[in-house]
């Protein structure tokens, strides 16, 4: 019974945290979708609820009555195994169901799953609940990204009532030398990890050096002022096309006003602070900056091997590694097998964590991944050479 009590408590704590992120939003904020890669906050609230209803209650609870037969179509994300869904680009067209209906949905599933857990659960069910909780915590971070993008495109630059604590990079930059050799990569131990962190395997690395800190805003401003966005020699061909086609001349949320660099933060519109780490840049921009410095981005393996020698966790850090399966990677059958494996193409790996990352999601083997052009997530640069 102690196990069930702990599971129920953890479940309700994670669910509550999602709602805390949204507590200062207005009803008008929750349905908007200003870009295809942004999902409306209302959709996040419902999708994370549908996950538990679909994969636990509907599968394992006898005579379970779904809250609404249409919600599986509305709030499935990409699980082809469980049916059709609203296209991602059209999530912001749904003014119905209302926010209140979605909150009622969350309450209903919270109550049903709490009752289900209290009756006793198997190890299989416990494992799926844990995946659901890890999944919701990932969406908590995505919620913060999406809310910032929604607010950052408002002329009033609203403030979110949720603490995001940035720390200055005050250490003098130095480079940590890692000797050539064979190293082990990947998760080990019995605690939770995602399938893309397995299996643990060996890699050979040449001698390299990696920075003890992230690139700062002041350093990035120097890149801008030196003409970094005008010098095609620094850029991948696709990256050069990306910044030309989208008229990109600075990180996302940056604006030049009265000769000063300003940026939108979740605390409002403020002057750029020089010793904070630069954020909201694409892989293309990170690569170009590294080229300008006469350096490079580390591979994900170089990053993991050196990670115990520097602090990380303010920003997800771009690596120069494509998102690919590890040796002997396996995925489970059915819908849950769609969680990571089918995205292992045309994406780059980021390592570390960010100030928006949920507790427990920061570990040296965690493999985040995004397309090279995306900038709305909390991402930055660590140099290597």
C-alpha cells in the first residue's frame, strides 16, 4: 500500500505542477497557436490527460468510461497506432472544447487514476504511469517554451507568474582537456531513462578540449557586431538560406531599441544582460558562432564524457551530433514505441537541461533533440576544440 500511496502522490504532484505553470494565463491565452511548432496551452493540458486515459485507464481499468469519445481525436499528438488526430498545425483552430471542459477532463482523469492506483497496480502498469509522468514533465517544459512564444509575439510583452531563474556565467573561460581513449556512453543503473539513452556502449574519442562555461550574451553581441550574420563563409548552406529567408539577424526575442539590445523574457521586456548565457538560437547560429571563434560544437559523446567537469542545466546545449539510435537500440511494440524512435532523422542532439526542465530530467545521458532551425526552446552554446 505504501508503494501505491507514493505513486498516487507523485502522480498528483506532477499534475498540479502543470496547472501551476498556467495559473496566470487568461482564457484568451490558451487556444492561440502563432506557429506550427507551438501548441496551445489548452492542448497541452488536455493531451497530457489523454495520455493517462489512453494508455492506462482505457487499457487496464475494467468498464472505464472515457470522459469524451471525441477527445482522443482532438488530443492525440503523433501516435498512429491509436488512431486519427487533429493535424498539428490546426491545434490552434480549436476554440472548443472550452478551457473549463479541459480542466474538468483533468479532474476526472485525476480522480479515476487515483482510485485505480489505490486498488493496487502491477509492475507493468507502474512502468507506464512513470512514462506518463515523465511525458507530462516534458510537456511542462514545452508549455513554458510555447507560452513564451505566445507572449513574446504580443505587443504588450506579458509577464508569466512562474519563476524562471537565470544565473550569470561568471567563471573565467577555460578549456577542459579530455585525453584520447575509449569511453562508455549511455545510461546505466535501475533508475528511469528513456529508450534513446540505451544501450550503453563504447566510443572512441580523439583528444579534445571543451569550455567550462556557456557562451554569453556579450560574446554573441560581438559576433553580431563583427558581421557574423552577413558572412556566408561561417554558415552551412541550409543555415545561410534559413537566416536569409527569415531575415534573422539576432537571437529570437532580441530587438534593437535606441541603440541597445533588448529582449523579451517571461519577466517582461528588458535590456540584454551581458554575462547571462545567450539563448534562443538555432543549431545553424550555434555552428556559425563556433566557426567565427575558430572552434566547433562538441559531439554529444564528447559532451557526456566531460559533463562531470563542468556545471550544466541552464540551457540545453547544441551538439554536433545527429539524432540517431545507439547500438542495440530497441523500442517496444505498439504506440509507446513511437515515443522516440521514429524521430531519429533530420534532428540534432542537445544535452544537459534548462532552467525550465522538470526535476529529475537533468542527467548526463539525457538526449534531447530538435530540428536545426528551431530557436524557441531554451538552448545555448558550449564550445569545443
